[in-house]
C-alpha cells in the first residue's frame, strides 16, 4: 500500500534549513503551515480557521534549490508523501506527521518568479546525466541568465529588426 499524498497551498513558518549527510547528500527541512481562512460575510473580515503544521524534508538537488529560493513567509504549492517520524527521547517514544517533499514552488498568485535551470541541471545536460557535487550556484536574490541567442524556433524571441510585438506568435 502506498503512502498518502498531500498537495496543497501552505506558508513557510521559517527559512529552510540546509544541511548535508555524512555521504554529502543535501537535505533541507521546511516547516509548513496549512490553514483555512474564510471570509465572514457579516463582518466582511477574514477569519483564520484550523491550522495544520507539518515539517517537510527535501533531498539532494531539490533541497539545494529550496534553500536557495524559498524564505520564511512565502506561500508555496507543495506535493509530497505523508509519513510518520518516530524517535525516542529520555525513554519516551514520540511521533509526528512529516512530509517527504517531491515538488515545491512559490505560489504565483502572490509572487513573481524568474525560472532558470540550476547549475547541476545544466551540468547534467552537458555530461550525459552524470551528477557532480557542486557548491550552490548562486546567492539568494541573484538569478542566472542564459547567454547566447535564443533558439531560432523560439516564437517568443525578439525580432531584432522590428523589436517587440503585442501580437502573439500564433
């Protein structure tokens, strides 16, 4: 039987924490809150309902990208499997729900994002898919720019002779 999958819109309650295992695999912890807000039609005010807090974990390249891109307070769309974390402390067994994050992104209803391939993705396309361990490609707030001319079959590319057009290319 497979684990239940959660897909939802939540908010980061803290900055992601990036760390590395002894085998140098990146792992990021992401604290998320999911809540239900309702508009009270009598008072015309938003009211918070129940809140579900969960700690998410992302691994490897996704973990590095999460730490590079996301920050406390951001609203995100996230998908992953719900699991149970178990541990023992002072002879007492503890359990809590946890989320193994498969994908996560900022909610574009409240943010603007500029998407670019990370350095590891670009490296993989050049070396036939062999993963190499690298430092994080950029510091927070910087974006990578693609160099060189756009592909000739790119319908959204700028026409150098006529400039931009308001008309779609179809």
